[in-house]
C-alpha cells in the first residue's frame, strides 16, 4: 500500500468538502444553492484537466504495469465521482424542499397550473424559440465536433414509422437558466429553461417531422482542456496561442453525463456517436446538468438567505498617509483580502501612473478582472511617459483569451509586454515601482499570494505585502530581469523563487528542523497551502515527522499525505477549511531554533509550482506583521466550525477542538478590525500630543 494518496482522489475529497457546504444547515439557504454551482464548476474543470491528463497518460504509456495502474486509478476516480454525484442529487432534492418551505418553488413541465402553462408557451414563442437551432443526427453528423463543453443539451428522440434524433443546445448564453414565472400570493416560482423547452418541444418539430411520440433527456459532455502550441516561427506568440485555443473546441471527450432516466439504448446510441472508450466516464445524473449555473441562482428570499456584505477593515497605514508611497516608506504594510479592500492596491497603481517622480512600473499579470482598473492604470502610466513593463502569462488556464485581449491592448498603448518563457508559466504576483526621491532611486515592491483581480479579491483570501526594504526590492528587480533574460541566474537571499531556489531552500529548512529535533531542540513547521502533492516534499515531511518535528498544516485542496500513521506521520496533523471565502494564501512558518522564520508565497507545494513555474515567496521581516500572520494562522488552526480533518481515509470529518465555537473567517475579520482600531488610536494619540 502506498504511503501517498493519489492526487486525483484527494482532489475529489476536496470537492466533497465543497459539497458539504451545500448540505450544511448553518449556511444560508441561497448560499447553499450557490455551493452546488461551485461544486459542479469545480467538477467540470477536474474532468477537463486532471481526468483528461490521466486518460492521456494511460493511452501513451508503454509499460503494461504502469498502464494497468493508470486504468485502475481512472476507474477509482469514476467510482468516486459517481458516488459524489449521487450525494449531489440527494442534496439537490433536499434543497428543493427547503426552498419550497421558504416560498421558492422550482417547477418542471409536469407540475404547473394551466395559467402558468399558457404563460410558459407565450414566453417560449416570444423569447426562446428564436434561439433554438436543432441539429438533426444522421450518419454524417459528427457529434464530437458539435457538442460544446460549457453547454448542456437535450437529446430528442421522435418515434414513429421512422425514428429521428436531434440535439438542442440549452441557450444559456442568451437567456437565464432560471425563469421567473407568475406566482400566487407571496411565493416565487422558477422554472428551468430546460423544462420550458421540454414543455414546448412539439412547437419545434411537429410541423416538420411525423412522429407518434417525442422524448427529451438532458446530456452534457466535458472535453480535454489541454492544447499544444504549434511553435510556428512565422507567427507571433499571440497568434499561436489564439489558434491553439481552438483545439479545445475539437478535443476528445472525457466525460459524458446524462439523465439517469434516459433509456439504455439511447445511452448506448450517444456513447457510440461520441466514440467513448472504456476509460471514459459515463455518468448518470438527474434531469439537469450544468449545475454550475446555480452559482447565479437569483437572490430571492429573506435577508438571512444569503451572506451579508462584508464590512471591510480599514488600513491605518494607508489611511493615515498622504500617498501610498509615504505609507510603505514608513513601514512594511500587509493586507489580507477580502477583509481589506483591493482598492489600496489599485490606488497605489493609479497614483503611480501620474506621479511625476515615478519612473517605471513592472508587474506580472496572471488573471485579471474583465474590466480591470489595474490594466487601465498601466495604460495611463504609459500615456504619461512612464516606462511600463507587463509580464502577461498567456497560458493561464481558461483565462488565455482574456489575457490575449489585454496583451494586445497593452501593446497598442506602448507598454512593453513580455510573455515570459515557453517552458515556464509565470505565476508570481509582483509589482515594482521605481521612484526618484531626491538624488536616490527608491523601489516600492508588492509581493502577494493572489492575482491582481478586483473580482476574485472579494471572495479569495490572500496576503499582499508592500515594502521598500532594499534587500527585498532589489531581488524583485532581479526576478523581472530573469524573466526577460532567463540565461541569468540571480542569487536570492530573501526570496524563494521557483524554479531557481525554492525547492532547495524549502528542503533545507525542513532539514534544519529535522536536525534541531534530533539534537533535542524545539522544532516545528506550520504550513498553509492550497495543494500539497509533490512526492519529494511529501516524503521529506514524513522524514521530519519520524524525527519528531511537529507539523501542523492547513491544506485547502489536494493533499497526498496520510497523517497520524504510527511510525510514519504521527507528528503530522492536517485540516482543511472550506467556508464563505476561498482560502488561497500560501504561508510557511519554521521554528528555526526559536527565531521563527515566516514566508508568504504564490507557490503551492506541487511539482509544477516548484519546478515548472516562476513563483515568488518572500520572508516577512517586520516583527509586527510576523505576529499578525502568526495569529491569523493560529485562528485557522483552531477553527472548529468549518475545518475538516484530513486523514488517510479522506472522511472529511469536522474538527472539534475546544468547547467554544470558533469560525476562523469571522474571527480573523474581528481580529484585524481590533488591530487596526488600536493602530489608529495610537496614531491619533501620538499626533495629538
């Protein structure tokens, strides 16, 4: 038996924790519905990326034993995914009942009143029919090319003297998935767009086809999301990326989901049409697919049916300074989104764009908002004569098209746009602003754990460190030089930079804890990451545990470690927090013989992040900020409301530590608010005296 859990099974367990939120009665009702959508969206990406990769490996590998191992893992993944699908169906039925109890009714075509039927038929004729373009399936039809990944469909069978088959795309790009119907009294009645089409399907076909009966069942297909760059030297990278993205439209299927009520012969018919193999996933579900649309379920019901807006914490450092530069020059500043406003970062860039003393701005772009103030400030800076360098990662999965658009716009504005290295994704979260102050050039740096994205900064928790310390800012400058001139090999002291020194430094710090423990000294590691699946690091942590190092981890997503096993990992304890906000920071704390070292980073402990991406972490030097991070981490470690214990059986049992309920995402906001209030009072008192 392996000492490591396969990362694919661990990922499914993580998404199971998301599904737990949909079932948790303490979560507001509409938010529980939204969690169904989050789970479904995650599951789609899982099949498009991770299952597709497994399938490719199983098809390519030559060794028989290795191929059998991969096929066995694929079957395990399919079994677990099917089990979770059954759980989702049960939760959905339960939520429908709870919605009805709260006066919100989801009706299908079989249980509406006569007056509602009249309304639906009118709505269909006026708003829906013009978007219905059936594809009649015959022996010439290539369904693999036709079916789009992000849509769900109705497979229609018209039975009579001759049988006809057709596909109807649910037009959710043009219409909402949930249609509000006339209701009686104070209740709200919604109908799936799918069911409106089902009710009126005769209007689509009756005049053109002769049949005795007609039936329609929902289906959905996921494709392999991978693509290859052609490497054509006659094309720019932008052109190459744009053409390569089209490969996704024709990529091979990896999952076919269908209504469990669909007749077996029709399932077999579709499997044959889609050329599905024995290692592809055929997954029965309920009559609705694309549950990701539940992320946009309408805001209806009472005030307590959704999370109340978060009151943001004010940053005393920034609020009491005349400019962001003054604040950062006084002292390192740490923000923790979404508790603090992302506006502090955008204001930093906005002022830098026209400050006459600012000479240059450099930044990494991985994922940005569709209407990005960050990008707009960079363009304004170029228009104001600043030297602006933007490193755009064109291969940011599922954001490629958006980043191609921004790269073109930045280039047109005169910004120097770099695309990094063909073999390395650039995932670091860096800004460097160089400013002339008197006779000196002063660098202001931002090093973060999350993207420069106004939208996700409201729902992802992330650290952002602003500093003017030369020992850090000079190394940030060297990172940008390495991206532009990759043949250079800077020697970093403060920064952990993948793939140059991060793996080596992390391993060395773990080894230091091992030595200290074996020598009878205090030794511990506290870690918070999204994913921990790198085998070398995992085995190094096992080695540390066996040496007596106390290891406390918070891992949101995949974790291949098996904690608590005698003789292997009894000194390792891991929890995972899934709550209102997506836990996203990466934090490392090493005892270091009693002189704690704390790092924040953009990198997870995955092979891709340590060896195949440019990632940047920094040591936090300010004593006050170290205490703040440490306290936040301690609150998360003591969470007994939203933390699940990770174990070798992946049971996702809720952590029950202490008698007093502690929900870390609430406690952290209160802690930061109290901290900033104290800082503001101290500042006010000092200036009054």
